[in-house]
C-alpha cells in the first residue's frame, strides 16, 4: 500500500479538525429523520448548507422505462461515464455535482450520465440498485446510437461506489454481461454493510461519517436486516465473487471509517484477476472530494486522467 499526498498532510488534518469542531457545535439530528427533515436535507447537497448549482449543460432525461438520469455531453465524445452519486443511499441527487461532472465531461471528452436512483428509506434496498442496473443496461444497448461510442466506464463515490460494484455484479450474474464497462472508478465506498474493522473502530469522531452514522445509514438502506443478512454478496459486494470485473481505481483516505473496505476490496479485486490502482490519501476523511482542498484538486485530476485513458 502506498500512501499519497503526505506533503499536504498539515493542511488536510487542519481541515479535519475545523470540520469536526463545526460539526460538534451543531444541534444533533434525529436518529431516524422524519419526512419533513428528509425533504429539507435533500434540498441541499448531501445535507449541506447550500443548494447545488444546476448548470444549463445538464440534460434531464428518462431512460430504461422510467429511470431518471442527468446527462452532460461535450462537443467531442470519446466514451461514456455512468456516474452514481453518493449520499448514504438516502441523500444526494444526480444534479448535486453539476460543476464537477461538466468539467469532467469536457476535460476527459466523456458523455457523463448520472443516475437519479430512488432513495431510502422510502425506497430501501434493492430499489436504488434496480435503477442503476436499468441505466447500465440501457447504456449497453443504446450508447452507440445515443453517444456514438461503445466505450463505457462506470463509477461513483461513497454509496455510489457500492452501487457501482453491485451493478457490475448484476450485469454479470443476471444478464451475462462482462466487459461492456471497461473500467470502474470507486471513491471511498462501503463494501461490507456488516461493518469492517475500521468501521467498527472509528468511533464518534465527526468527520462527515463515523461508526454510529454508518450503522444508522445501513438500517435505513436495509431495514430489518441483521449483520449476517447484510453479508449477502448482493448487499455487501466485498463477499461476492469478483471474477470478470473490469480494471478499477479504488481510492480512500487514511482518516475514513471505510478505509478497510477499500483496502480489502482492492485485494480481492486483484486476486480475482483484474488490475487495480489503489490510492490511499494521507489524512483524508470520508467525502474529502466535496471540499476545497489541495488533495481534492489532485484527486479530481487523477480521476480525469484514469477515465481518459481507461478502456482504450
């Protein structure tokens, strides 16, 4: 394992400290948010203080018989990137990162298609995964006509990284589709919903995600399931057979409760026969790419470079 960005560690840890202090000063949220609170949080990106900026370049569409997506299509298209947003399966939206996705589309020459999958707790597992699977199938069947290319890539952050792996497994297991998506980009995802050692040991530090928030998130996403049920491969892809999956780039920070998830998944992915680039960012907390940090700019550049070169 190689840890990157140690030259930025002072800046990164200082940001973590200020973030945790600000989080501790805010009133505690209800353990299980009611409908009114959920609606308020969802109006803002990942429950933040500022609504996301919607760019005119984004095209809202309905595909695959009812799945909503948001597409960004630059003048020159060399591939299609199916993006699956994060937000603990309960927050976030396809229009929550317009600026980032449009910049990626232009710089990497990709048509970026972000899935507006159904959210928990109103739509628990497997509803959101069903939507991601349908959007992926639609791209497999229609990318050539819609975008002029069959070079397909897939990825996401946090819950979106989990749904990315689960989608690839469904394509393989339900439809016999392997190789259609030529690479996967996975940012700080949870791959064991029964909780890896790093999830259990992280404790109450308020760095966007911690042991308690993860546990509550899993209860919203998979209500009524116990730890053993959450180890089922269709729920926790860390326990799945990973053969036939494409090359991947897997990224996590050293101060993320999901650190083990990425380390373990990278080892199993490689053991299954696919190439893996593993990025472990010094001092980075969960969701670090949401914030204006040196490591964020570096990571977005690495993501762009990986997706630009993948699958050619």
